[in-house]
């Protein structure tokens, strides 16, 4: 099974921390900032243009999932017990955190590779 690609808000500190977690618990996933050339060439413009609506996951079939649906799309690729927890991420919980993510801090650009 080909691992998915996760696109995230690169300058966001919370998003950067989340990417580090994903890289540990979802083997093989590719993580790229929504601000990257790769994202702009692979995704519809509205998903890469501020205000960003959330993480975007492109699964192995090429299906695009946004926000909490993106996290759920990572579940089949994750290690237990995380695969079970990712399957039940509530939309309201995801969006509550996403709306306040700037409180965690923000850089001028993505500081992780």
C-alpha cells in the first residue's frame, strides 16, 4: 500500500509539531507544506490559498481529504493504537483546534524538513 501525502500549514507551530508526530506514527507518509510548489501543482488552488481550511491528505487512490477527514484517511497507514484513534477524530474537535492554532505560534516559513 502506497502511503499518503499530508499537506499542512507550514509556518504554523502546531502543524509542525503534528507533522513530527505523524512521521513517527504513520510510516512512509510524505509531509509537505501547503505553501510549497509541490502542493500548488498537486492540489486545487482553493486548498492552498489562505485562509487555509485544514490539513489535506491525498490517499493512495488519489482521493483528497480535508480537515478531520484527512486525519481519518491516515488511519489505515498508522501504527496501533493510533490507527484506531485517528478513525474517530471528531469534526468539531478538529475545527476547534484548527481555529485556534495561531495561538501556538507561527514562523515566516516552515522550519521543518
